[in-house]
């Protein structure tokens, strides 16, 4: 029985089946390695693109902040609104007798847009980038 098993193993080894099996396993390993290399290069390109986008954003921000007029635009809208909403919140929570007046009709609506633009635009951009990244990835 043992001799028959050894004979069968020798027959398989000499028939080339073992060589074909080893070659197929090597090809499969090479294909997996190539796939991993391609996935890594795609990830590298995504990272390079993200770095380029961030560099462009930084350049735009530096260009905007380089002039006095453009550097004061956000604070000119945000600081008065921050003071107003701070006074409303303090008056409401601490029960002061300030009686902070409501903003006139269009300015009250505009202030909501300004606050949204300041605080939600970057968050919305990050959420959108995450969703798009998950769809393409």
C-alpha cells in the first residue's frame, strides 16, 4: 500500500502536474501583488490630488487675506452678528432686562445666511467630499 502511494506521488511529480500547479500558484500570487501595487498607486494619486486641492485653497486664502479690504470682509459681517446673538443669548438665559431688539426683517434672514455660510460651508464640503470618496472608493 505504501509503495503504491509513493509510486502515485512519483508519477504525479514526473507528469508535470506538480509544475503546472506551482506555476498557477505563482501566477495567482503575481496577480495579487500587481493588484495591490495598482491599488497603492491609485491611493497615492488620490492623496496627491487632495494635497494639491488643499494647497490651492491655501493659496486662495492667502491671496484673499493679502489685501486689507478682503481680509476684513468676514469679520465685518461675523463680529457684529456674534455680539448681537451673544446679547440675545445672555439676555434670554440670565434674565437681564436688556430687551435686545429683534433685527429688521431682511437683516434677520441675512444673518442666518451669513452664519450658515461661515459655519456650515466647510462642514458641508467635508461631508460631500466624504460621500463622494466613499462612492468612488
